[in-house]
C-alpha cells in the first residue's frame, strides 16, 4: 500500500499530467468535430491541437511555479508582521 504522504506529494504531478494531456486531447477532438462540420480537414484539428498544447504548457508552468516555490518538506512559514 502507498504511504498517504507519498500520495499527497504525487497528486499535483498527476493533476498536471492529466491537465496537460487533457487540454491537447480536447483541442484535437474539438478540432476534428469542427473539421467534419465545416469541411476544413485537417486544419481545425491541427490548429486547436496547438492551442491545446499552449494551454497545457501554460497550465503546467503555472502549477510548477505554484508547487515549486518551496521544498515540499519545509513547514509553512508565518507571514511577516
């Protein structure tokens, strides 16, 4: 069984991975649907896949900045007076 502390430390990484791949996948699916509806194959799928890639990268960088600001084992510091 996995230690609960390990699970807590892995959760942000799993969320980033799912958000990154999910945004690319959603862009590709929406693009494929629009290509079929508008007859523009493959341009919408390619374009929206790139938008999904940019969105996923932005999400991953923001999460890294948020979770990478301090080492995970440091206790929280009180705010300065």
